[in-house]
C-alpha cells in the first residue's frame, strides 16, 4: 500500500476498526439487534443468547472502541445504542470501493470489445 495516496491510506486506517469489529458474528448480531430494537440493556441483549452476559459486555466494549455503539446509565443498567455515523462511514467506504470496481469492469469491457 505504500504507493497509494496518503488520504486513501488514512481513510483505510479510519474505517478498518469498524470492519474488524463487525467481522465477529456475535458483534455483528449485536449491531443488527441494536439497529432493529433501538437502545437495549445487557439483559435484553443477552436474552435467549448462547453467549454469557459477560461475553456480551466484552463484545459491546469492542464495538464501543470502534465507535459503533455507546452506552449510558439508566438506574442500575447500562443501555447500549447504535452510533449510526460509523456505519454510514463504512457504507460510504464500501460504496467507493464498489464504484472503483464498476469503473474497472467498464474499462475491461471496453478493452475486450475493441
């Protein structure tokens, strides 16, 4: 990657933690639940899960470090909610990659058709 432009390299470093955090099935399921159910407590997030509450908490902390979720206190419980901005950043990055692939395929098609 040393030949890539510095802005592109910085962008990769910025979004890589998001993709790393989402690369785990349990964490991805937690994000999906928070997308569908809004802010939820650990009790709600761990209900009917084969994963312990402690494990769920650790997964949520990884997601928090990546900027994907945040928590707040309501009484004795921590309530977790999604940080949509980080998902939007990841989506924009994937859209950019998709456009680059589309452009490359268009160039290949034009080359083959000549």
